[in-house]
């Protein structure tokens, strides 16, 4: 199947915000936009304690509702983005497996998330968390609140004028496990937007450096080592994306708080998620968890091995 930018729809304002963001991303990437909705036609597994039956819409009516939702969203998005090729698919079954299936051909999959307050942050539902934890492709979470209009992007048309300067793209980089997939996504996102890339890396001073007169010298030595490591990791990507201006931010301590702070002026925050299958459940990591709770910008989570 042709690669698409895919947005999951469920009729909420959050999912419509995701569709709008995905439409702009599709134009930036020169890809079609795919809108998907999962409809579930199964009967309830049990009756309530009262013994009364629970009315359940038959499958054909559920599918008709899904088609109506998709058609309305397609018309709405199409009006705002003339010339964009838009596909719309209803997928039978529960939302998580349906979205994971859609994510296989998505570049990326975009989901909506309710803002947790006027200042910042997401409220991430169980469906989005399950897709984030279980998928092997990039997923972007977009809020619906006072920032529904999304990024201050330049004109997405390839031949259009470059308007107001865009915000920067922020990359959370783990020097211990740098990922090509994460780096590629972040640099490419910055290039397409004509934006700078801010690379944030959190590190800690080794415990044996603490104490006595060694602390200032140890700090300088450790800082220089981290800066050299950042330069080495970023060098081949700066050669591959020479138009992207890169700024590094190496900070003592965890990267989470610094990424949250950087998100206030960001078009997009990009973080990685190491794919590993746990015996009980998958996870998305503490930095990503914190970022999803408090970020003020869309967050792209890129799985990698």
C-alpha cells in the first residue's frame, strides 16, 4: 500500500485537530492523507444485572455512522487544504488493533489528545497509550485546545512563498542509544519546515566525581566529553541535512523537564521509544510519559530497536 500520513478519527474535537495537523504534514511530505475510523459490530459479552437487554446498533448501522463521520471530516479537511489527496477508510473491529493495522502504512500515524489545562499537557487515553506502546511506526499526538491551529508553519506548498519563520523542532537525544530512525525523523521534520533543530540531551556527572576539589574540574571534563559525543553523533546527519541549523543543549539531569520547557516554543518534539516486549505489558518510558503529560507542542514518538 502507498505510504500515507494517517489520522485516527472518532468524532471528537481532538481527532479533528489531529486530522488538521495530519493534513499539513501530508502537504509537507507530498503524501496523501488517510482518515481512518474503527467501528465495532460485536454484541455485548454479557447482560446487565437487571436482566434487561442492552440495545446495540447492528453492524450495518455502525458502519454507516463511521462512513458519515469520515465523509464529513474529509469534506471539512478538504476545504481547508485544497488539492490534498484524501482517502477515508472504515475498519471493522476494536480501535487499538485497527489503528495498529493502519499504522503499518502510516508515515506517521496522528492521534488526537485532550489538553490537560490552559497551560500545557496532554490527557492520553488508553487507546492512544496502547497504540504508542504496541506500534512499530512513528505516532504523533496532537492536542485540541487553544493551540488547535497547530504550528506556525511556512506555506506547505512546494512552490508557495515562505511566510513567517516557523518554530523549532526539538529532539530528545539519548547518547547511549542513538537511533537512526529517530534522528532521520527529527532532521527531516526540521528540513521540511525550514526550522532549526534543537537537540536536548540530559546527562549526569559520575558519582565518584562528587566531593572535594575535584568537582569543578570533573564538571568541565564531563561537559567536554558530552559535547564531543553530541558532535560525533550529529555530524553525519548534519552532512545529510546541510540546510538544517542545529543547536545542542546538554543539561545535567534528566531530559524530561528540559524537553517540556523547550516544547513551549516548538513546532514539534521528537523522542524515541525502545521497542521491547515485556512479559506483562509494553511501556513507553519515563521521559516520554512526562513529555506527554506536560508538553505544549505536538509530540512524535518514534519506535526503534
